[in-house]
């Protein structure tokens, strides 16, 4: 099976979700995680702290430099993700449709590179 990353995006602007919406989303994500596990699709998942907690490590003129904050400034950020395994893109997109409803947020689907065959 191929692995896919399902990334959940949150807008940094606009009204914050109400406590009721957040509680329903947490409940729905927990149910989706259980469904993915039962189906054998779930590999790993996690929610992320706000991008203000990020650090970026890069090489600049041969020196490794660490800076606070996100890599790029955007109006949206990754709030969490799943790594799943699915037979094909259509199956991964089916999980993403459930994820976008549970998270009440857009979900991007991207395949991982294929692993090299065992030598």
C-alpha cells in the first residue's frame, strides 16, 4: 500500500471556532482515528502547536542558523496531519473527505515517494 499525508490547514485570521465547534471537532477526529485504525489505514497522526512555536534550521553561507518562527509567513498554517496507507489516491481522498468534515478545515492530500525495493 502507498502512504499519504493528509495535512489539515487552519486560517490565522477570522473568528476562532466556538468551544462547541471545537468539542465536536475533537470528538469527530477521535471517531475518525478509530475508524482509520479499524480499517488498517492509520499509521500516525498528530496535532501541532501554533506556528509561533516553530523554529527553522537552515544552512546560510556554510553556517547552520536557527531562527524562531515559521519557515514562511502565510495566512494559513498546518494545524495537524495524518499519515495513512491506502490502496490508491482515490482511497486516500475518501479519507480526506471524512477528515475535512471532522476538522471543519481544508485537508491537503500528498503521496509519499515510493520506498525502494528490498535489495
